[in-house]
């Protein structure tokens, strides 16, 4: 499949607003990939596809997840917002026949992050925060960080997510804490 095919597929599965977000994340991901030496082609594909199931009904997402043989743990079960990264990864693998593990993992961990992320995974995680239409408080700081280094941007993005989840009494995935600790400790 070509990039235009992927764009058509996501366009049919989401609102105009989220479609624009996806295109912006892809553009930003290519920019970061170029800057930090990741594969630009893969960055563009992963950016386009990262939210492919975000507007898919929850029940359908659970089916996609179950059909891939994935069993959600208690934290994942209690956090429907991160289901789309799990169902999205399963969807692009099983329905779009994407075989590149790095692209699949970039989609899988774009919400939670994890320990030992690849360059591409980091690029997509950061690009999701800094795409052109983003305008949350702190986005300019996040953009500045992303120009200084992926790790700096990751640390800022993760602390933002962890604080936000804790403040709203939402469960936090262990992999998010692991990713944060690894970056802060620098090992
Ligand atoms: Fe997402
Ligand atoms: Fe996104």
C-alpha cells in the first residue's frame, strides 16, 4: 500500500479534525526523523496511522485487541484512552498487513511510551505532542525541547502526562513510569 492509500483509509475512519491532526503528526515526525536520524518514510507512515482506531467504537476496539490474542492488564482495562494505541497497532498489523515491527511499536507505544524505545517510537511520541495544530498550555516549551533533543522532549511530555493523569485520578501505566525513570536516570 502507498501513503495515499493509508491517508484514504484513515480519512474514512475519523473526523476531519483528527485527520488533520494525523497529517500534522506525520509532517512533524518526518521533520524530527530528519533531525535525529530516524527513517523518514517509516516516520511518515507511523504518523499517518498512529490514531487509526481512535474514533473506533470501544467495543470494536476490544474485539480487535482480543482477536490479536492480547489480554489487557488491570491498568489497561481501566484506561480506555490508551486502547486505541493497542487496537491501532493490532489493526495496522492484521488489517493493513504492515509487517515492520518498528512502525507497529511506534503506534503501540505512542500514548504510554515504554522503556528502551527505538528512535522511531520516540519520534512519534514527541510528534504527537508537537504537531502544528496543537495549542495546549506548554506546547511552545515542548516544541523548544523537541528542537534541543528527543530525550528532553520525552521527559517533558512524560511528566506532563503523568501529572495530568495523577491529577485526574486516572491510572498510570507502569511502562510510562519506566520510560520516565529511564530518561531521568539517563541509562
Ligand atoms: Fe493517540
Ligand atoms: Fe495523536
